[in-house]
C-alpha cells in the first residue's frame, strides 16, 4: 500500500503546471469561457472606443447633475432599505420557515417575493399606483394624513425597493442556506441567545454574500428611476384623438400620381 501510494503521489507531482490547473475542469471549457468573455467585453470595448471623450465636459449641465444626484441618492437609500429589510427576511425564510411545519408554503412565499423580477415597468408602475397612489389601497390613508407619495423622491425610492428587494433576498437566502447548521448548534450548546447567534455567527459568516447582494441592488434601482410610460411616472396630458370626421381627405393629402414614361 505504501509503494502504491508513493507511486500515485509521484505521478501526481510529475504533471506539468498546466495540467494541474485543469485537474478538475476540462481544458475544452476554455472555448465557451472565452466566448462568454468576448460577448461581454466586446460591446464594452465598442462603447469605450466610440465615446466622444473630447466633448465629455459638455454633459455636466445643471439638469444632468440634478438627475444624477436624484438617481444616486435614491439608489443609495433604496439599497440601505433593502439591506435593513432583506437581511431579516432572508434569515426568517432560510432559518425559520424552512425548518418549520409551514415549509410547504415557502414556495408560495418565494413566488410572491420574486414576482417583481418578471414584471414589466408598466405593470410594476400600475401596481405601485394602485397601492401607494392618492386613491390607492394605502395611499388614500396616507394622503388623508398629509403624506403624499406619488411624484416625489419617496415614490422613486418605493419603486426602487419594489424592484431591487427580490434580488437582495435571493442572494442572501442562498448565502445563509450554505452555512452549516452545526455552527448554530455549537452556539446553542455554549448558551448563546438567538440575537447572539444572528449577529455573532450567522451574519459574520454571511457577510461576503450579503455584500454581494448589496452590489446588484443599485443597478435595478437606478434603472427604475429612469422615465417609463408607466402612469405612475407620467405627467403628460394626452390630447383627445381626433374623430374620423375631422380627418383630411385622401385626395387632398396624397400626392398626385406621376405619369408613366
């Protein structure tokens, strides 16, 4: 057994450095990996090479700076809210609901939480308007109390949280589920309280994953702040479409046919 083991060890150490790198992954995977990098880096390179860098200073107008300030401030606020609400929600889903007798209803709850990801901006705007609008389910009572949400920076933050929170929860739940349960049991044996287990065991171990969950949150948040045809964001008053009786006649508007050669 000793000679056989030594033979295997010598065989393993005799490999070239390149073969050690691909000991667990086939070398052929370099082809799709390189193609993926090409599909991502290609458009970025094209964008970088076609930016008019000599005219970059002309875009720093008060209007552009105001829009950038609104986008960055609301994205930062929504990211903070996603962290404060998403971390407890992910802890309850991964450490409480999945271990309870109601774990069968977890799929339904997950479906509800992840639904905003697949909704279009128009549908999301309608839902937000029906809930937070001045005549919405909650907005009516807020408006009576003197609190107006629509067409304010608070409306932008609410819309951003609606879109970004599912991304945060999905990443946080995956990170927390990867933590072995033995760590919690050891803390319980040592007499740790639930708060101590959460803040001294679970959250420190999940910190890299939670930080990763915070990174994608500003992206959909800032994208939500852009103008969209949603009634919740649109202030333009549309003119009534003219009736067919007022349309100009075809003979008066169509050009005269040219004579054939």
